C-alpha cells in the first residue's frame, strides 16, 4: 500500500484561484494546504513540509519572490519544488523568480486538465517524494513500530498480529501522527475508490485495533474521522 500522499501548498491572495486549484487537487487525492499571503505561506511551509509549493508572485504582506528566497536559504527546503503562479509575462519577472530558486511557472488562467498534468510533471522531479516512495517504510510512535516491508507491528518489542486491513489503517494513521484522517480518506487509501463500505466497517476495524494496541493511541474526532495521538 502506498501510504504517502503528495502534499501541496498553494499560495495566492485571490480566493477564487485558491478554491479552483485546491478543489481540483483534492479531487485527485492530493493533500492540499492554502495561504493567502507570504507570511502565512512561510508558517505553513514550516509546519506542513510540502513536496510542492505553488506560489503567486504578486501578494500582500510579502511577495512570492521573497517567500521563495527565504525558503531556499533553509536546508530543509532545498529539494522542495516551487512553481510560480503568474499572469505576468515580462522577462524580468521570470528571471527574478528563477534567480531566487523557482523551478517552473504556471500561467493564469489554466485549464484543470493542464494544471494537473503540470503538477504531476513537477512532482516527478521531486527527489524528496521519490525517496519517500522508494525507501523501506518503518514507522514509529512511542513504543509502537510498524515495518511495512516485513508486514510486522511490534509494541515494546512484542509482536502484534494484525489482519491486512487493520495493518493498513494503522500504517496510514502512523504515517502522519496528529493528522486527522477522514473516513473518506481511509476508505480510499485502504479499500480503494472502487469499493464501497459503510462507516460501521471503519469503526469495527478501529475498535479491533484498540483492543490489540491499547485505547490511548487512536483518537476519534467526532464527525470527522480518526488520528494517531501518541502518548
């Protein structure tokens, strides 16, 4: 099971642009975060560590050129793909954006199909994302360890036998501790988009997981879904 979902930060001061791009990306199973100005973009980038940042150039508070420049000055964002979103075609704008570390341009307006193609192409360049997909996945949370390669879960050195669906749900929750996964997201990642199961199915699997690993790890977020909440 692929448990890593590409994370994309969209930054634009036009609300309709944010809604248009985020809707099309979420519909295609990307993890999306949005900001409407440069200062908020920096905070979100540090908190969420996106694989791709789509960054408008002209913004209040801090423009996209400055945001890119600051991010590239930090080692943790050296490999992050940054694409500028712009309706301007002047050479000096493009030159400045590339000089501070931009990887590409997405020109406004853009059709959804073209947008998605460009984003897929950009993500293929991401060495960080490639490493996430290719390296053996071993996840840890307090005394819990999940080894996807060996299909093994241990708790404080004791092996716990889990059926495949319970293992996949636990792997998904452990991939992002503290992140709330909606039931829809769990359905899609564990059962696939072509299989329809009811909310009760998720609840039963979560209950069985809690019986085996303890009640304290998996928290219910009422009306939303579940999250891993380490001690």
